[in-house]
C-alpha cells in the first residue's frame, strides 16, 4: 500500500503569555515619520511634537458674568434694604479693548468675556441689581459678588506654556485647543497603512452570498470587521481581497502588500493541510518571532517580520474564526498600530465590574469572554452575551467589553469582581494608559 503524505504540518509552538507576546511585539514599535496637516484633518492622529502657547489667553482680565464692573469695597454693605446706588458711566462688550476706568461711586455695564475696566475688581451679576430701572443709575442689592466673577489674564495659558505633549491623540476638544493656538497646520505622526489579507477557499463576499445560502461557503466577515477595527485604531486599512488556498494567489496578494506599513493575514495560521500562509511567507524571507499564545480565543496567533527592501514589514498572523481574529487584533495589533502612530496611550481602558453569573476559564490560558454591561448598578454587572464559541459573530456584535479570566483562574463566581476591557470605536480617544489587566 502506498504511503500517505503527511496531512498536518508539525510546528513547534512558543506558547507565550499575553504579557510576553505584547512585550515582543511592542519592542519593535517605532513611530512613523511626521507630517503637517490642517487642523480639521488631524482627528484621530497623534502629535509628533510638544506644542506651546503662542499667546497669553485670555489676554486680559475679563468678566465671567453679564453685569456691572465695580469697586468691591463700595458694595460690601449692599443688601435688600440697604442698596448701593452707583452711576453707570459706560458699557464694554466682549471684543472691546479696555476703556475708561471705574471711579468712586461708578459702575460700568459689562458683558461676559469683556475686558475688566481699570479700577474695577468685581463684577456684580445682573440679577443682584435693578437693571437700571432709572437709566444711568444702578441699585445693587447683594454683596455676594465682591471681588468675584473676574477671570484673570493668562488663566487658560501663558505665552510659552507647554499645552500639548507629543503623543497626544487629537480629539474634538484637542481641535478646539489647536485652533486657540492659532495653528493652521499641525505636526502629526503619519497614519499607518495596514494590508488586510483574509485567506481560505471557503470564504464568500456579498456578491457570492447565494453560495452561503446553499451551504457551499461561509461569509467573509473578518476582512470588513478588521478594516473597521484598523480605522478605529487611527490607521488606514488596505483590503487585499481574499486569497484562496492556492500558493500562487497567496504570493500575488502578499506582493501587493509591499508598501503597507503592516500586514495582517487572517486564517491559515494553524496546522491544517491547506494552511499555507506561513509557508508562502517564508518564501519571501519571513522571520517568525513567535507562534501561539496562552489565550482563548485566539491561541494560534503569530507575529514576525517580512523583508521589504531595506526595511521589515511587521506581519500579524490572526486565526480565521471571527472572535479569535477580533480578540487577537484588540490585544496585539491595535496597541501596535497606536504605538507606531505615535499615540502615548495605546491600551483600552479596563473597568472593574461584578460578574452577573459564573465566568469560567480554561485555567491554563487567559480567557476573554464577550460581555455586555449593566450600568444601572455600581459597579456595573457583566453579563455573558451568549455562547462563547470562537466562530460565533452574533455574540461578538453584542459585546461591550471582554471579561478577563486569567490563566490562574478556572472560574469567577457570581458577584465577584471581574476586570473588563472596554470596547469603543472613537479613534485613539478611548485608549488609556497600560493597566495590569491589559498586559496579561
């Protein structure tokens, strides 16, 4: 009888812990080059240098209220039955330059944001006066605003102050500050480009969905999902199309990703007879740093580098099951993309919650369970979204976070504390400093 060829690749697994794998990956993360962009084009990008105040703001003491600028000592005894009567000698609006002084027995009508006239040290709010029932005369009935309601010059920033640090993610509020700095263009780190390569003969795009309906294929959901995740990590997805389980097609797709800063392959990362990705990558000189991590879902994850001219392209090999692909992206790829994008906060925020039901783990692996959060309680309760199979997409779509059952635990009892990695899509803005949970 003819001897059968081996049907499964025998590959040595590294079985790194979550923390070890993240350390290996992030040790090679260097921010990309800088470029200048208009303020409105910078949302989600990171600043490539510290920025300082280009003016003192506000440039002068200004009013925090609509009311009357006065000398505080003159209204110190004002009361409902002992009003202080002052002559109104003028009015000043926001945008006006400081004008005439406030003298003894005088007041100047003033609007919010307007410069404080010389001589005044208090702004009396309108509702504590009679609003000039007699034109040119104001009665002050309360003294609560003595020496109050004045915003000092430079309260927001002083000329030369450092107001934003390198690595800050530009959000809508940051855009407001950049505008206040009078900057037309802003120095930011270039946006990483990410080639996304789903693999597998079984995958079907929407135009071939009738195959799925006939049971002759499965939907290609990983590519679109990870393209959205890449965008959420302030990077630029470059979909490469599906590569069938054919060596020549794989070679073509990998060659098409030459100019991408990062390459993500999806599927073909295990030891099946059609799992050709690593074999074809090695034809291009691929150097694998590690394969397999001690997590579930997503243990058949790998990372390495592909020579591209005089540099190397980081390559992330993600498992093909949707939840495995998503979890490994969140734990490994997303922090790396934010790091090379120059962001100083690269990990998701972690929230201490309460288990709404028993949360079980495999013990020898760190387990990441899809949960939704009930924020009507303090702390929020974490509920399993449903069956936790790595091939299920519906329970992933319902998840607001990933509950962490560490490799030293087999179960977190109902009512006990559990750390949940929060999931959010605002580019870079929901990334927070590294926590113990996010590093394994």
